[in-house]
C-alpha cells in the first residue's frame, strides 16, 4: 500500500479509536504513532511509535481496540504488531548551502513536534482545526490572548464544559501556539488523573523509604515550567494529599507569573469535594465555558471532519446527523465516522435512510451495553467518591445525594427493579430506594441546575459505555 493509503486507513481507525478508548490514554499515549505497513498477504499490520516507552503504552492500552477496529475498517481479520521507528538525525553537507536552509527549517519543525510530544500535546489539537462558533467564541478569544502573552493575561484560566465539547482540544491548542510563538518556554500537559497517580506514587515511594527524592522530583517536574495545563482537574477533588500538593504547585507557579490552565466538567464552585482554598484560587482568574454547539456549528464541524478524513458523506447526510445529534462534538463526529464505516463495510451508498437506520442501531446497541457498574462508576467519578462508599452504611451528607442519584439512574436508564437496586447498593430496603428515586425526581422538576448535573452524568455514562 502507498503511504497515502496507509494514512487514510490510520485516520479512519483513529476516529473509531477515539470513540471507544479511554480519552486520557488516547490524548497522552497515541500522538506520534502511525501505521508503518500493512502486509495484505500475511494479514499483518505494523503500528510504529517514536519510542520504546510509547510503543509499550500503545500496546498495553490499545491492543484489543486496534485489533477489533482493524477488522471493522479493513473488512477482515489482521494480526497486529508494534515497533519503534526513531527519527534519524539530519545529515547536512557543508558544501551544499541550498538544502542546508531547507533542512534547518525541517529541523525546526521536527524540534517543535518533539517538544509538543514531550509536553504531552496531541498534534491534532491545533487552533487551525478548532471550529469557532457562538458556543465557544469567548473561550477561543481568551485562548488566543493567552498564547500571545502566557502568564500576563487571564491567569489562571479555568475552562469548563460537558464531556466532548472541545475543551481538551482548545487548551492543547494553546500549548501548540505557545510553542510556536515562544519556543523557549516549557509546557506540560497532564490530566488530573495523571497528576493524582504521580502523587500517589510519590507517597508510596516515601513510605517505602525513598520518598524524599521522589517527592523532590515531583516538585521539580511541576514547578519548573512556564505553562501548566491540567485537564479534568476535578479528578483531584476529595483527595486531600493530592489537593495539598496541587495547592502548593499552583501557588509556586502563580507567584512566578507562570501560566496555569485548568479544565473541568463544571465550574469551580460546583465541584463539591474540592477544598475551598483551591476553589477560590481556580476562580481568581478568567472562567469561561463551552456550550453545546448550535446547528450551524455542528454542520461546520462535520464538514471539516468529512473533508479531513475524505469520508465522502453528502451534504444531506451531514445535515441529518447534525440535526440528530445535539449532545456533544465527540458523539457528533463518532456518528459520522460510524455511519460511513458501516456503509462501506456493507458496500452500500450512505443515503439519508441508511444513515437513520445506522444511527438508531448504534443508539440501541449502546443502550444495551450500559451496565449497573458503569452507572455507579460514573456517578462516583462525578462526585469524587468511591463505589465502596456508595454501597456502605454511612449517611454522610456528601454520600447521600450521590447514592440517591445512583438509585434514580439505575431505574431511569436500565429500568432495574427497586429490590435489585437495593441489593446492589449494599442490601438496602426497596422503600429506601423508592424514597431516593422520589427525592431526585422531585429535585429535577424544581431545580434546573440540578437537571443539568444529571444530564451531564447521563452523557458521561453514555460516552463511557
């Protein structure tokens, strides 16, 4: 196959992979990986990455997904293998001044690419690929201003929205723009979950006897940078040691006039288990949100994706999907890619009628995949508590509401019986479940803010299933 054909197949596979894989793993470990070769005779696909570390991560996190997606995209089963392709250093002839300047430009581009990968940035998440609409215009304007003068304006910048609205794309685009305009600055992008895990590991090392060195290394890593981007910062809420470490990191960077960029699925004051001192600091700079895109923006997003991936969907099909999917950008793009892939695999033309059938089938299958544990997991993640706590007997204020939300969603989404819900939630009586369900139902009728909260959790459950 030609490089162009391999690139098209990889783009199609990445679109599918983004839908089904862990967003944190996709954003952090996949950039730089591509399909090096497809051996049609031996039915073998070679995926290659720029380092041994990244190759191992790609194999660990994506093997099963890539195996299934390759069969879906190519229409038959393939074996897959993972390799490393390291970039060769440029060889410049001193006697050939013409190409020297071209190679210098290429070297600068490669250097910028390597810097972005080292910073944890996805090369796809650039300003040029971000579709601006009425739903995100303020957030975009703030982002471009920060890229021009990091640490000088809008610091900290707190960006929040529901899942799949483009906040990760936008904050990573800031990182790319800063690298272009200020190549000497050091940038670091991490998810809140990754920061949490690094703090846990530092504590574990300390308890094992080697903690001081590890703790100092953690401080050096996060405090000696110019732009810190923490995605899904709400993940650290309810974790005292992690919040303590982040509080001091935040202060150290802010006092040094370094740029801090944070994202979350809700505003700082709505993160219930976030310490007050952190909530106050997160709110001290610029706060912006991204709303669901309107119909014009959804059409523009789909047209852009359709052209990028050379999907060949008609304007009628694009408009139909834009009307049918009004939840978030991730699901919008996923529906387009899934519809095109399904039609191609069946050798059919993607008409409006076929698109409608495929979308309905996808929604039905997704609904069937939602399990009780998936609901518990997403509710706990949203409120910053554990499944063990939700099933426990303690009736602390921060546990009662999430527990009742679980009762409501288990009944509302997958229609579990009251007694079955009671058994799942630690052996509670069915009358307790009835009471909890009624409380949430009443709150939904009287509190629009709470209704949005429940809709967000439902969206999270749908995307995770």
